[in-house]
C-alpha cells in the first residue's frame, strides 16, 4: 500500500465517519449499572481488543438489518490508554445494508471519560452510504487475528524500536477490506493520525501474516 493509497483510503473513511457524525444520535443499547460496587471500580476504564467488541457489534447490526455487513472498524485514542497491546477503551465499526442502501455505526466503549461515548454499546442514526461502500463490505468471519496479536506482529517489524524511543507511543488500529488483494487487512498506525504517523504495519486479519511495513 503506497502512501497515496493510504491517504486516499483515510480520506474515504473520514468522509463516511463525517456523514455518520452529522446524523448521529447515539442511543445506549445496554442499561447503565444502577449501583457501582465501589468508587474505585467506577473510575477504572475497561480496555478491549477488537474481537471482544466485534461479535456484539455484528449481532446488533444484524438486528438493525439482517443483511448488514461491516466495512470499517477502528480504535479511538483517549487519555486512558496509548493503544499499545492491541487494546483500546473505544472501538467503532461501520456497517451497511445493501437492501436499504443505508449505513450505521456502532461503538463499543469501556471509557470513563465524560467526553467519551457511554459505556457499553451505542449506535448512530442510519444514513445513506457513498457509492464505493458495497465494494468495501466483508464477511465478519474473516476477522480471525485479534488486535493484540496484530500489535505483537508489528513489534517485530519496527514497532518495538518506536516504542523504545517513546514508551507512550500512541497506536491506532484500522480494519478494512482490500479489494485489490481480496483480503481483510489490519493497518496499525504508530501515531495519533495518518498525518503524524511514525510508522505503519499491515497485517492480514484472517491469517495473522505480516504483509508490509511503511512510514
């Protein structure tokens, strides 16, 4: 994946997220706990790997529309975690229904921050998807290699050196279908965004094979 293709892919996904954000009216799908066991427990965030959230997101999406399929998933950085270890307090996945021509995003949150999505699972309002989305849809069963194993694979290809330079190095995870390679790929960004990345590792999400590294 060239820098140009990375930039184009990021631009497409950003457009989709902006479209969803403009019509988003998050509604919790799981009730909040009525009585926290302790103040300490209440303040502790919960960190998840991608697969710990993904299965429930798929179920919720298919309750929305039975033919709903995912086309993008990503972690979100917060002050609660660097994203190292393949874990995040917030994961976001976007699904589309071809029968209706609509898309909807789902968020899995373990964050305790007031500015973050509510703990549990929330969803956006549905909205029409851009023309390129059907070509990006993938079968949920293709996601076999979890984000923690993906992170470990990138450590062996330059990631460890970056973390040695900066122990607080932020790491972001993107999951997308690569139509050219006909493969579901993890893109692991060592940086807060594509623009300020220190390095990138691409890993096959089905097999766990390391594909390539880049900057």
